[in-house]
């Protein structure tokens, strides 16, 4: 039964040794070990978290890029459309202008042709008159003896010509 | 295949160690068996008990009748005469027989005050004991026994008036384990001082154990917000018990964690930490248990107060009994061959004790775990706020 009776000396040594061990190990072993473990765990957790964040950022960036690209594309399309419209308008305008000018030119030409025609006709008439006068004179010189009757007849003819 | 190749040398080392342990024990039993024919079984029991108990010298091996042992310092604080320090070898003369020194002598493995007549008396006894193998007649033997009994009775009073602070085998083993623990965990701690990095070498061996104690013992039982304060105690406790359990299994080593003075000291520390950290909920639960009918509360109070102390006693006895029992079983199985005087049983016994020793390694781990687990459970109950 000696086994069940604690020995005073050993008890004292055990208590002192264990408390010493607790103090020394606590200060120089457990403290750095536990702190190191915690630090490492936090570092790993932080690294994982930042990796996740980087991934998310990357995704956001990619989405942004796509959005930007789409916007650029849309803008390009609208610009192109506008440009085409503008070009068409210019073309239409030019066409309209050209046709207007052409019409005016045709009109002008028509007017001047008319004038020319009129002038030419008047000239022709004068010349025809002179010619007819000459012819008539020559005819009448031979056929009409009386000068006065001859002139009356010519005047009647001229009058008839003018009415034409 | 590769794994097998790398494990082979380790296995070899382990088996050599185990067989060494068995051989060392067999030798001791052999030596003990030679000391007497009559009362043989008693001498075996004595041998086993002697192996388990503390000693003032570190016995290494006995070859024939030559004992090879390391003498350890004896420190006695006499309340009247003051401190006395000398080597335990002073208790033995050149023939290796016990003598008195400085008014003290060893009797039944304990230092006692040597009376005037007792020194010579005991001298005579042991002399006969040592050479008892050459046919001592039974009458003589009987007389001797009566004498020894006489001794015991008289010496009961003689252990008073002084404090035995000797560096016994257990104390020496305690110091040895302290050195090993410090060396190992300073080496482990060095790995963490270099900054964050993957664990290397010895660090990677102990880190999972430390993490296990932190996460599965402390955090689960004490709580995530309160466990940190108790971590140094729990870690020191676990590794102290584990290392000493394993040291106790090595050949010729002391049986430190199988000594009740050691286990009661550790249990007392858990007891003190538990009760000094006991919160309001803990004491309310003990003195006026909520949720129990009023007439029953005084009965529960008594039970709870007994419970405080049964925790201390159960912690003490569990470790002490597991380790001591393991040692007794191993030694008994080896001793069987000598008691039955059969080589065959001796061989089987040695093989069987090898198996038991392997189981003891498991027990060493389990008991370290269990002690730490229960300590953290008790602390957890004490610091609990009461809102489960």
C-alpha cells in the first residue's frame, strides 16, 4: 500500500519542476508556437481571401472591358450610320441642286432660244418684207404702171404679213 | 514499395528497443529469482513492486550478484540538525550491504531515522537476505520475518522530524524529462520564430499534435473565446505526461507517471485551475443547482461538493493505475517463466510482454490524451457562462 501514499519529497520536486516547466515552456515555446500557428493560419486565410478578391476583380474588369467594347462597337455603328446618312443627304442635296440648276439652265436656254427665234423671225420677216418688196417692185415695175395703185397693194400685203 | 523500404530501419530500431526492454527485465527477474527458493513468489512480488516504486539509486543491470547502479544524491532536511546532503552510495558498504549514514538508513525502500540498535539489526537481516540462497533452514527464516515485522512497526514513528528531498530515481527521471521537453520544444519553437513558412523537421511532427490539442481539446471543451489562457497548461500537461509515459517504457527507466505523488500533483493543479477560474454559473450550479426541485437541492449540493473532489481523485488514480498496471502486467508475464521454471513459458512470456509493451505505448498516448481532455472539460465547465 506504499504505492498509494504520495511521497512528500517527490511531490515537492514534481510541483516545482512542473511549474518551472510550465513557465519556461509557456514563455519560450508555447507562446511563439501558438503565435506562429495563428499567424500562419491568418496569413493563409488572408492569401486565400485576397486571391478570391483578385479573381472577383479580374472578373469585374473583364465584364467592364466587355461593356466598354460593346459601347465602342455601338458608337462605331451609330457613327457609321450617321456618316452614311450624312453622305446620302449630301448626295441627295447635290442631286436636287444639280437638277434645279439644270432646270434653270434649260429654262434659260429655252428663253434665249425663244428670243433668238423671235429675233430671227423678226429679221426673217424684215428680210422677207424687203425681199418681197424688191420682188414686188420688180414685178410691179413691169406689171403695174401706175405707181400709186402699186403702193396700195404692197401696203395691203405688208399689213397681212404683220397679222400673221 | 518505397514506403516499406523507408520504414524498415525504423521498425528494426523499434523491435530492437522492445526486445532490449524485455531482455533487461528478464535479467532483473533472473537476478531476483536467484535470491531464494522458499517464499519465491513473494520475492517476485517484491521485485515487481520494487521495480514500480521509487529508489535512491538508478539501477542499470545486475550480472550475477554484482549490481551496477548509479548512486543519486540524498538530500535530507532535518528539522533540528538542518540540511544533510550525501550520495545514496553512502548507505551501502563495500559489500553492497545497507548501513546507516548520518543518522539515517534505507528501510523498505524509504529513508528512516536509524536508531542505535536498528542499524546493526538491519545489517544482519540484509546479510542473510543476500546470501539466503545457500540453504537457510525454515526456523531461521521465520525468525527473520518476525524481525522484519518488528522493524516495520518501530520505524513507523521514525520517519518524522525530517523532510526527505533526495534526488531519487523518479526525481532524476523528472529532471531528465524536463531537459528533453525543453530541448524538444525549444527546437520546435525555433521553427516558428523564422516567420511564416511551412513546418520543417521536428516542427512538422509536433505541430499536428499541438493543433489537435488546441482545436479538438481546448477549443471544443473550453470555448473559442476562453481557451487561449489555458493552452500553455494543457500543452505542458499533455507533453509532460506523454513524454514521461514513454520514458517509463524504456528499459531501466523510472516509473514517474505511475507514481501517485506525480499524478496527484498534476490532478491538484487541474483542480486548482478549475476552481480558481470557476465563474458564477459554476458555483451556482454547485450550491443551488437550477432546474432541480427545491427539496432535492441540498442533496444535490452534497453530491456536487463531493464531485469537485472526485474529479481530483479520478484524475489522480486513472493515470497512476493505468501506468502502474501496465508495468505490473509486463513484469508479471516475464516473471511467469521464472516462477514456473520453464523456458518455453519464458519465451512465450517474453513475446507476449513485447505485445503488451506495444499496447503500453498506445496506453501512454491515450492516458496523456485523457488526462488533458478531462482537465480541459473540467476547466470548460468552470469557465462556462451558463448559457448553453
